[in-house]
C-alpha cells in the first residue's frame, strides 16, 4: 500500500520511483511503516494468516492517526525484500492477483466507505 502524497520530496516529485527510494532511505516513522511481506511468514518460511492480519492492523493504525504509508516488500532496515512470495500466494498470476487480493481484503475489513482513503501502487 502506498500513499503517493506522502512520498513526494521536492527533488523527486516528478519521478515516483525516486520518491519511493527516498521514502525507503528516510526509514520508518510515525507515518511510514515497512513490512517484508503481506502474506508470507519470513521467519517460518511459509504462508501466515497472522501476517495478513498484521497488514490490516497496521493500515488501521495509520488510518486512526495522522494517516501514512505502508510499504510492503521492504524490511524494517530498508532492505528491499520484494513481493515474489506474496505473488505466489495470490494465485500465481503476479501483481494483478496480489493487488486483487489486497484490495478485496481491505474492502472486507474496512468497508467501502474507507476505500476512498486507500490507494495501492507498485514500484520496482
């Protein structure tokens, strides 16, 4: 999940990929959170429903405070982990399947009224 309004440093406003790199380089904060995956338990090396719940809880926390950006596929130290494992767990059809799963999960948990507050974007 990505909130593009929070990732627009002046030098990177016209280059979203650079803005994301800058966001990651700046590290986590009260309005930026990193999660290695959305569905794959990295420590157990297997799928984890509890990981999915962590994503939902993190988004809820951001929505209940000042808003913010959740970057999935990045470890706490800023290392890019990627989404390959999550893609495999989302029907094996890549980004589209993962985006569909994420969107449906968020709609189910937050309802259609909150959908306008959320945005999803992908960067390499």
